[in-house]
C-alpha cells in the first residue's frame, strides 16, 4: 500500500443479508465490486449520498488510518485475526432509520455492550499499526469544536469518537435540511424496512482499504469472529 493509503475496520452486513443489497442501491455503489448500482428514483438522492457512498455502507470500529511505515500487510492481517479470535459472534439489536445530528443513519434500537467491546478492542489492539495524524488532519478534526475529552481521544487514538465517545451508526446521507429530511427520512424507512425486519448476527469484521484520498473505500477482507 502507498504512503497515502488508508485502512479501516468496519462492521458491514454479510453478503447474503438483504441489507447489503438495499444499502448498495441506496448509496449507489457496491463496495465489494467497487461498481455503481442504480439508486431509487428519488430526486437528489445521488447528491445527498455522495459522501457516504465513498466510504461504503458500514459502521466504524477502527477509524480510517494510514499504516506505520514498514508495516507488512501479512502482519496487519494477523493482528486483525487476533482481535477477531478473542470475540464471539453476537446478535445485533434491531436497527432503525434515525436522524443523527441532521444526518440519516441506521442505528441500533437498544444498547449492545458486545458491539461496544468489539469497537474498543479494534481501536486499542490495532493502534500500534496506526501512523499519527498530520497537523492538517488534526486541524480538520478540530473544526468540529471537540470537547476536551474528544480532543484527548484525538491526540491519543487519532480520532475523537472512540471508547466512551463511540456510538454505532451506519450513515445514509450527508447532513440534510429540514425540507430534505421530510422527503428522505420516510423514503429511507420504506426502502430499508424489509431488511430491518430480519434478525442478524455480527459474525465477522471487515478490512476496508482506500488507495488514495480521492478514491473510494473497498472491502478487502472479511475476518470471522472466533471467540
């Protein structure tokens, strides 16, 4: 991987989960094949999904990071497998389309300690592979007016929303105006309803890669949980 490339550890639904098909269509891209997918016939949907489209449908566990110089991919893969080996599969609470600070996202309908433990393990146990953020990256994150605790997380872990600041979410749109939300929130609820009614188990974690800052993230590997 080049020096500008990034990796991230995500939760993403399994290939045969109906949520995979519906989310790829909603965002307009299949992150496995890295290919465009026809979107629902809604005026403006291509624009409001542009940002999440580039990341691929996911919930972040270990945020995107550049790897330390000299990191061997085989070594990084072994570390991810070691994390997965310590965690057993678990049931994911039902998901719902929610308004998350102006964005639409799928979120769990009840707290899931197993999810929190999985995210914490990915952040902590893979951190030795993370290259430190640049001054530009720090400045960009701080434009969000971080709390003191979030800023401390940013300096220590390279991202402000980890551990006590982390929350599960699968982003569906950019930040919406009230008028846009009135259109797209009910549309998203209708679109995802068939998939959200299906029980699901978190069976693996996913390594997504981004070759350069101006290209999309794609799914590189699925690593099964074996705890």
